[in-house]
């Protein structure tokens, strides 16, 4: 009996491994990853803002990103989702040169501290608008087509019974 269960577990594990391998080595998966890599990773706060305004949102991008990266356009009349975007400004400032060894100001031939112009980046933010894929139309977005599981699993009851009695499965 135990030998039969092990054989069944091995068989189902091999089928699972082969199925996963087929998904992750397919050209479709590569295309899917390439498309997903074009989407911005939003901060926690922006994710909350998106969810509060459009809970069903799945893929979000700005107006121009939809056009340039995905060859899609926002449907007329769609209301955008407002988020907070970084908009840093660069400002030049004249500061005293500091000697890296002594940490003292560098004194010039005229006895005055030497200065240098340094470009500073000052963080600023602005409200910007993004749109969910459902608010756009155009070229289809690559999807990972994994068929919905239907039917029954061979040896399911035996597999689950084995998992309940097998010590390693109980900790998972």
C-alpha cells in the first residue's frame, strides 16, 4: 500500500513539475514578463491611493506610457486615478570647498575660502494621473494563459490523506 502511494505521489509530482516547466519556459511567458517589466512599481502610499479610487484596478500606467510602451490609448471620458509622483528640482548652489583630509575649508591664494558650484537635487512631489488597463483600448496586453483547472485530480483523496499523515506536510 505504501509503495503504491509513493508511486502515485511521484507520478503526480512529475506531472506538476512538467506543467510548471512548460509554463515558465514558453515564449508566451517571456512575452508576459517583458510586458510586465514595463509597468511601474508603485509605492505603498500610491498603491493605497489607486485601491481607494479604483479597487478593481490591475495594471496601471500614465497616459503617455499607455501610448508609447503599450500602443494603447485612454478611452474618451475616462476619469483618471490620482497619485503622488516625484518631481525633484535641480538647483545650483555655491558652497565653500572642503579639504577631504582635514575637513577644513580650502583657502585660496588670496586668503579667502575657495568656492565651487554644486548641483543639488531637492525632492518635490506633484499630483499626477494614471489609468487602469480597463480604461484603455488598443493592442492586447500579453497575458499568461494558464487554463482554468477543471475536472478532478487523480488520486486526490489518497494524496491528501498522505499529506495529513506525513510529518513534513503538516508543518506547511
